[in-house]
C-alpha cells in the first residue's frame, strides 16, 4: 500500500479556519492564480492547462485544455460551471462548494479569461442550501474585492458571474440538460449532434461546460505551471484527484490522492483513507466510478486509479465515487436500489429510459421479494440491451443522453457477477440475505 | 413574385440503393419520398423534430461504424449510408415499442383511437408481437379535462410531445406542458388555467394514441364504421381543407387535411367542432308559413307557391327594384349563382348583397389584385389592416404567425386595438377608429410626419416608415408587398379602408391584397354576383350586362342597393319583398335598430335558413336549407381558390339545397333557371363567368387541383402542383384518398422482405388535367371569336351595350364573354371624423366564440361564448372615474347599455372596445350603420 507524497491541490485550504471566507482564502494564496493569469496572454494560460493534462472531473474525463480549444468561432462565448452533483455516493463537489467556494470562483474567472467568455454561470444543485449560501456570499465578497465585475484587479478585463440554483433534478447534471435548465426550460438533454455545447450551447452560443472540481484545480495549475501538475500521476491521468469513498469501509470520506500511483486497494484499505472494510468483512464487489459505472470484483483492487486503465477493463472512473460492498451485501438489492435511483431521475424524454428504468426496477424488486422467474435474468439483460445495445463499454445508446445507458450498469454487473445469487432468490422465493 | 429556388440535391445510400435527397432535409423525410417508411411517433412534418420517442432509430454508418441515429433529427448529407432494416434497427424498433406498451393500458376496445391508432398500427407493423411485461401498469384517473373540448387520458399517453409542441410552436398558446419526471411525466395545464387555445382540437387530431380525445367526438363512432368525404371548411373564408366523417348518416367528426397552400393540416376549434349544429334539435327541417301569429309547418308546394306569388306580385306591382335579397355567403358557389341568376333574370332586381354591412365595398374586393396566403407568407412585408385574424380567420393567423417566426416575415400592423398578431409584428400602430386612411397616407407620404397621426405618435409612424423604406432599399425591385385588408371594427364605416387600399396601390407597385372578410363563402358569393352592380365572374353590371342578358334573357339596368340601403328602404316601407339567404340581420348586422325597422317595414319576408334565427322568426315564409356536408358544390376562399365541397350526409327532414329552391321558385314564376343538378350549374358558371374560364369540373376533380384552383387562372398565379405523398402518421384518422396508409405500411413491410415490388410513391398517374386546362380556356375564347358572317361580334367589353344597339339585326347579335372588370378602387378620400372629447370611439369586433348559429347550436361550443363586456384603456377609466370590473352605462346616439368595463392596455386611449354578436344585448344596439364612426359615452350607473 502506498500513500504518495504528492501535495494536496484542490483540498489544500480545507483545514484552514473559515476556509470559505475571502479573508481565509486570501490569507492562504487566494486569487494569486487569477492575478498571474491576467498578466499572461490567454494562449499562454491555455497552454499551461493543456500541459497539465487535467482531465475533466465531472465524469466523462475529457481533457479540459482540449475542450477549450474546440469552441466554435463565434461571439458570445459562455462559460458554465456544473455544480449539480447529484449521483448517489458522489459528494466531492458538495464539499468544495461549501468549503472552498472562492477557489471555484477563481478557477472560473481564469477559465473565462482564457476562453474569452462574455459571461460565466455557476449552476449549483438546488438542494445544496448551505453551499448556495456560501457560494453566493463568496461571489459577493469577490465582487467587492475586485476579482469579479468591471476592470478586474485593474487589468481592464471585466466579467460577471451568475450563480443559478438547480431545482432538484439529476438530469440537469447532464451538460445539455443543465443548459436547458439554465435557459429556464425543462431539463431535457439536447441531441448531440448537433448540440455539442462547444458549438451550440447556452442560448445556442459556443459554450464551455466544466465541473466544479476541474475549476478548483485551475488556480494551482496557473500558479505552479502545468508541468508541476503533470509531474504527478502518469499516462493521461495526471495530478491529484478527489475520490469519494463510501459504502462498507471503516472511514468513508473524500480523499485527494495522486492518480495512477494510487490503487483502489489503497483507497479502501490504507488507514489514511478508507481504513479497511468494516467489521473485518470480505469485500464482495465495488463500484469504481459512480452509480452509472460497471462494477469491479475484488480481483480488480490493484488496478491503478488511471482513467484509461479502468476504461480498458470495461468500466470508468467517472465521477470518482467508489463504493465498497462487503460480503453481507445482497447484489439484487444493490442493483434494485441503484435502478430505483435512475427510475426516479429519468427525465422522461426518451422512451427506452423513461419506460425501461421503471420496468427494470419492477423486475428487480420482484426478484428481491422472491417472486422472480428464471427467465427474468435474460429479460433483464435483453431489456438493458434495448437501452444500451451490445452492453459494451463505452456504451452505445438508444437514448439522447447517457442517463439511459447508465441504467444497465448496475443490473448487468450484478447479473453477470452474481447470477447464482439471483437464482437463489428465485428458487428459494426469498432474499437469502434476509433483506 | 420570383419562383422559389429548387433545393440543392445530395445522394445518400438508403438500404443499399442510391437515393437523391434535398440538402438539409431529415433522413426520415428523404426516405419516405424514396418509398421507405421509417416508423415514428413524435415526428410530425409540420413541426420541428425533437427526437424523443426513439421510434425512428436507423443505422447511419459513421467513422466508428453503424450507429443508431434518430432519422427525424439527423439531416441527410452527401454520401451518407443509412440502413433501416438491419437486425440492429429491428431490435431497436422492437425494444422501443415494447417499452412504449409497458405502461400503456391497451384499452383499445373502448378507445376512440382504436382502429386508426398509430401505436396500434406501428406495433403491428414493426413491433415485437408480444410483451414480456407482467407487472402492474401505472394508473391515473381517466380522463381529466384539459378544457371543455379536450380530455386527457394520461394512461394512454406516450409522451411524444406532439400536443405540447403544437400548442407552443404552432398555436402560440403554450398552455399545456409536461410536468413530473420519468414514467410519471404527464401533460398538464397550469393550475386553474384550462387549455383554452382556439386551436386545441389539433392536438387531438395529431395525438398518435388515444390520450387526447375531444368531447364532441368521444364515443361517437368506431373508425371502421366511419365514412369520409373530403371537403373544405366553410365556417370562415380561409377554407381549410377538411375530411368530413360520418357514421350512420350522422356527422361525427371533422379533421384537418393537409393542404399545403392553405391550412397545412390545422383547423381552428370552431371549424373543427361546429358540425354538432347540423344535427341540432333546433334545426328546422320542414317549410313554415306564417298563419296568423304563428309559423306553421307546411309542404314544400304550399311554401313555394306562397313565396312565388308574393314575389310575382311584388315584381308586378312595384317592379323588381322593390325586391331585395340579403345574404348568400354561407352557400356553395352554385347556390349563390342560382340565387344571383334568379334575382337578375327572374325577379328583375339588382338588390343583392352577400355582405351584411360589415365588410368592404364589393367593388373594392373585386377590383384589388389578389394575393394567395403563400404569397403573403413569402412577401418582403405584409401590411395588416384587418380585424384580429386570430378571432376571425384563425388559420390565416397561424400561417402568418409561422411566417413571422420561421421566415422572419416583417409584419406592419395598423389596428384599432391590440390583436393576436401584435406581439409578432415588426411595428404595430394603434390608430383611432375611422382614420386608418389618414395613417396609411402618412406611412406612404413623401415626408415624415411631425405631429400625431390618427392618434399615433409621430415617432412610431416614422419608425414604421423607416422599416418599410429599409425593406424597399434592401430588396429593390424584387420587393413584394401584401396587404391583408378587412374591416377591423363594425362600429365604423368601410370608406377609410377603400381609401387606404387606393393609397397602398399607388405607393407599392405590384402590391397584392388578401381581403379579410370572414364569412365562409363570401368571396365566392361576390364572385357569383351577389353584390349590387356586379355580375358573376368579377364583372361589373355595365361590362357584363350584354353578355349575361344574352345568356339569361334579362339583366336589370339599374344598380341595386346594398344591405344597409335595403334595410333603410325597407324601414321606410319601400321594399315589397325581402329574401334572407342564411342571413340574420337582427343578430349579425352592425345596427340592430335599423335591422329591426327594416324587417318590420319590409313586405313579405322569406327566410332561407337552417335555424329559426331572430330574423327568421319575423319571416312570413321559412324555407329549410341544406348546409355544408349535406350538399355538393364548390367553395371559393379568400384567395379566390375554388375547391370542391363534399356531401357526406343526407339533409335532415325535407331541407333542400339552395339552388333547388331558387330553381323551383323560378319555375313557379314561369321561368327556367336551366339546370337540374350542381354539375350543370358549374358547367354554366365555367361557360359564362369571365373569372372561371377553364376551371372545368374535370379539372376541379383532378388530383392536380387537390388544393383547388385559384381563379382567374392565369400566368400571374402560382402554379398548381401535384401533392407530395402524405405522412400517414401526421393525420391519424384521415382515410387517405389513394390507399389507406396501413396498406401502404404493409406494402412496405412486404417490400422489405422482397414479397412485393415497390412501386413509385406519389405517382398520381394518368394524364395531367392541368395541361389541358389552359388549352381548354384558349379554346373557349376562340370558340366565341370565330367570325361567322351575319353574326356581330362585340369584343370590347366597354362598348358592349352601345354596340348591341348599333347592330343591324338584333336577333342574331352574339356578345363575347367580357374580361373580368378592373373595378376602380375609389381614390376619393374618406372624411376624417371630428373628435368628441367627451366620448370614446367604439371598436366592435367579432370573437371566435360568438352568438352565431354554428356556435350556439353546437352543444359543446355554446357555453364558450362570453357575455359582452367593454374594454378601455386604464388611463381613460381613471380619467372618467370608473373602476376596472365595475358596471357602466354605455351611451351612443343609437342607444344605451349597462355593461361591465375592464381595463385593457391593448385598447388605445380614446377608444373603447366591445365584442360583437355575443349572447345578449351588445354592440349592435349602439352602432349607427349609416355613420362613419360610433361615439360612446361611459356614464356611471
């Protein structure tokens, strides 16, 4: 087990007293990145971010520097920060928004400066009441401080930042669903193509949509240079990253670790991180990258936290939420519980997701309640296949957005890994775990 | 107008064969034209695609291999490879249909849509055959009312968003939308706000399942019992194409047919649902004759004898000029022609008027160069000088709204109050009633105004002038202008609009007009000569007298009276007989007091109608008439588009078509009208009417004339086109003329499995009747041009009468058919009424839901007409010391009424608005039809 000596980057202010205040932030190193960026040509700032190989932290893991380079050449350009973190077991952005809002604002401003945005929007999940309060307070402080608004720090560059609370829909975490919501409409994701935000985003203008954690990295990258960031990690997965560790571990929580050099085993078992499986139970399976990722068995514990490595094994690091399931876990119930989430959160736009999620939940519930049929296992897989044809990774989809093909991940994982447990439910007419 | 540029072409590979497609069109549309039907639910060819239902997934081969792609949302591109029948596509289709049926109640046996349901049909053609769903379905209360007319069964809904998109995108009434999430998504209204859109019935028609049903049709019929006749809606002058459907000789439903140049499949709710009135219990289905104080049912013979002898007597004692005929705008062209001929050739009167003092002078209507609706939508600018189109010509409102929204058509509105189109107008100038012509002159004058014009601030006028100037400069000689000209208010006279038309004709060379007269076939009736001083075919009495006298035997040589003049004359006891052709002056003439006196003072009053209207109750004889769907014939819409009307049911009781009544009356007066069926009348119209040359019955019946024929046929008119094959899913319920779409589907299915050879789609086959039509027209005129020794040909219409008297042998004089008259649009200026500082000028307008017979005798519509209330600018109310919502006494020189007054910023200062022909007392009790404007004082009660 290794705990590398890589520094804390996005979470470095978190131990500071009142870390969410301007004073605390500036007393540390607050807004130094922005001040520096404003003295640099935009292209140079962009170059540093590219060198950092900063993969987007929202789930899809697209390199931030590359995303900024894809904007359609048109005015105006918008920057939208996605803080609609809503997936079960994902709670890193929540922490950053509440504990270090200024760092997000600073990253947003540097990014806006770099891409030449006309306006920036920070979209925060509506349920984050405290986060919204702190983010709003921070933005007001930042305006007063001269970091936002007209003629920022005397540079002659001006921009406004707008905080927009969501209204409680997971789907608005999808970037195009978020844009619809931001425009005041129902959060129905848009069809890609043609509505790639970089080409036709907010109000049909070229738009960059970045995650809160991605933004939180930007000030450090600018202050210390892209090379300093990419000195950590390996391959394409550079720097450090927050992983939300939860489930049956002794010490659930957010841990910022160096990428690639750290493994899933480290996160679950190192006393500094997860501290082992609770009650000294055996690990049965784990979710490597959020509710929409395919599961891993204990045999994959030594897989490095490398986006592409994990991708090659048929799943994803996704939003960086890692859930441990110990031997007492009922895999049917786990799959049902996750499917229930997708069922509740399907926006209802595309038939396969709208109707499929509910149906799949009903089947799983039936099996869990001991009323399953053997044919249900093939039915589960086939209905999943009708949402994500081929059940491959990365998924194909019959729906507009990736919520559809997320539904099969827990179901297919559970059926493939624990088919016998499903059959036991069916044969015994009850859940063997007693749940 | 310049013809539209043909679209650029691209070539795609569709299921292995090369197919040509229009650049920019969606795969689903290109495939359909190539005979490959891709199943769909949310896609509708008249709305923007959303790609939601996922039924149209096809495989498009991309750089990473074939990918399932919604065919409704992805445009064709050159070299694109599309596969619609691969196992991957088939599995996706099975999957989507199985998912759709998971929560669908499958209550087809009791569902109105069962038998004509795209969900049923596509499940049959593309679905998996059986479901693997064994769980409990989602349940909702069913149905819930979205409005008085539309019910929603949420269990049946498949969330395709056709209805919500229609309401927002097409109707501009976003009153329904999705609420909730996932499989709990439901279509909903906003709390306490029903779906009151005038176009709500369209959502029922385009619903691909039985989720939306209409209260008038609900449980009325089963699709397999339904018979259909294609026809046109005659409720207003737009003339939307419709399918009239019946079951057991009762009308059960009207559906919109997609006529590209006219209604593009949409209907307003009045047109869609007023068929209920046809089978109303109030319908009078036998002749009535007044005996004492009562109207008593009699046989046709007795009634016709009574009318014939009264008319005979009137003619002999007082002369034809003492007989008047009001109405005719509800009739078919053939009926109007028959009455027109009866009046001139038998009764010897020119006192005929299809308008009820609420339109424009016939000479103006007939003299203006006409535009089509398409030309208006494609124009460089449209000038709106008309009543609120949303209220009076609703589907024209939809077309113009779409042109503004989609094609950025600049709309310059000159109105007396805010209208449905105001928010879409590039400029909206609200002027004082009675002064439209002053504003139009200021718009077209050489110099900018410096002072207020007709109540409009100079800056607003200047802005509109600059807008027009900018369009003129940008488009130069290609600029085209269309004026929608009507009578915005019944409380002021028509003179300013005739004046304004003359000014606009001068100012914009090449300008064309759409005359916004609302009554169904008013344009057809005018074309048939139901206006004083005109004869059939848009020819003036003086130009056409010789020609028609030759054909008809006689034509009066004095110009007759219009409706207002007739009523004045009658009120003074100088009209011996008055025939009302579906006209109800007591309700529908702007001035009730004059109408009342007129009906009292007239000698014999004959009402030819379907209902015992207020006016018909005063009649001496009531003759029951057949109405639309009960008789055949043709109809002419506001563009001059002649279309065929379909007969679907038998007229109730012993009601007759109007032409038959006219012919019988002529016979009883010792003359023959010379025809014994509708076709015979049309042949005579085609032969005699200068405007209808070449428009033969054969042409009208042909597929190229599916959208009708704009008359007169000529080079200036848009070419007729063969209709594109219709998307079967766009109009569920319509029984397609060629093959029923389900059989087409099966053919396609079979074709894809190689069982049936795929034929070319949309091939109408046979010869092109249009090709012959113009030749026919040429032949007709050359027939008459053949010079024959001994026969004098009069070729100059202007010289007709004089020439007739010059010939040596009057017995063999042959007059050629005159050309349609170029009626002079009066250039004389209408007066500018003085301002009365103590009064407000009255604006009286029609509303869609009114006290007319179609609405009042349709049980589901009658309740929608609101009681009249006044609307005035809040400043005026404050100035006059009235509260919004309070009661006031409205006093005009004609009378007074106590009404509620509401504050409305859409009414400019100095005016007060009031609905016309609403239940109870109303605007007609205040208006003086002989005055230029109506001033109203608002007194405290």
